[in-house]
C-alpha cells in the first residue's frame, strides 16, 4: 500500500515536478539519469511512456531515489494518465492508442459496486465518492485499468532485470491491477444484471472494442506476473472475485471470448511466469491542442488524505 499512498500524496500537489527538487535524497544524489537508463534497458513499454510524456519534468518528478525501482512503476502510471488526458486516448501496452469512448461517462456510477468488495484502500480510493473520478465515471475506471496495466508491466520488467543483491521484497505491485480488473469485471456483471441502459452501451462496438483491448492487455500482464512471489498482498482475494462465473460470463459477452483466469497467481508456490504475448512498441501522436486541464481536474484526482497514512 506504500506505493498507493505515495501516489495520493503527490497527486494532491499541482506542482508535482517540484517535489523532486525538495527531496533531500534527490539533492544528495540525483538518481534520475540512472533510473531512466534502467527503464530504457529493462522496460521498453515503460520507457515508451517516458518518451511520450511531453513534459519530462512531470515524469521525473515521480522518481524517488531511495525507493525500490526508483518508483518508476508509479512514474509510468501517472504519466499514462498525463498522456491519456493530453491526447484524449489511452496509450496501450505494446504501442498504439485507443481514443477515449466518452459515451461511457453516461453509464451508471462505479461507486454502486463498492459494496461488493471487502473494504480496502483501492475500494476507498477508486469506488467511494470523494476521491478519484472513477467513483462517478466509468471512463476513469478504464483509465485506471490501463494505468495499472502499465504500472505492473514496468514493475515486472524491472524485477526481472534486477541484480541479485537488490531488495524488492514487500512490494505490492500486483494489487492495483488485480483491484482494477475486479472493479471492471464486477461493474460489467452488474450492468448485465440490472443496468439495461449501461449494458446496451457496453455492447456497442466502439465501447466493447475498447474494453476488449484494455482487458486483454491487463490479463496478459497479470498472467506474466504470476511467477514473481510476494508481489501483492491483496491480489488473491481480488483475482478470485473477477474469476467468478458471473463477472466472467458478462465479460465474455463484451469481449467475445471467455476471460482467462490467472490461476498461477493464486498458487501458494509460484510457477514460472508465462511470457507475455506483447506487440512491438509503437508510438502515439500527442494532440498539441488537447488541454492539460482535464488531467489535473479529473484524471488522477484522489483523496487528499488516507486513514492509514
Ligand atoms: Zn491512477
């Protein structure tokens, strides 16, 4: 949960890049060039997000020299939101982008499914009113699903490339994507069961294709993480939820295929990670006319304080 808290702390500041200049650890030894080089060498999809982030200070402001992986997964996550707001499109793992389907903002509020989950910080942040935009707008739940897909993908790549002496234990990288996959799956299940207008909207080709593309990438990245032990603390509970029959059946109606349950992530003894079936890295074309304002006001707006801070 440490990473989530850090996100929340920084997201509350409109001048995020300044955070680095007041960080004593950064002042003592600027790790940022080394961090970016490590990202380039180990995590090409994460590096692609760095390249696509027009304001490099924004990305660099999330790097924390004293933290495992220099907090690069968080930097990638937040920069995915930045690019999404600026281009009005979801940048995809493997390259390319998908235009945001704004019609989903008219769907029922994701906060209505909060009661389906055991209380945790992800539920509080992303489904309870008053924190993230995703509580009231399904478009931002998809934004978070995509950001956490990139987040976990970068964490996996960095984990695989680490030197033997590095300590990465206790990280909870898998929790975020597990939570967002569970939220999206149970949202779709509720829509099919009792929200006919939203269900009609979800089955429209443009919306269905967006969900299919984002879900497929989330699924592959999640599966590719299963061989890494101790990569989550709440992940198993959340994965079991989206692996239930109801959410899977509803998702199958949208995506046209049965979702693959990442069973290996539920094993107590980790198995060898399955190689992710990723496409080559591509690029997006930022729209210079796009406003940055929606990002600050809606993209990653989260609660200013946490009960366990
Ligand atoms: Zn986010």
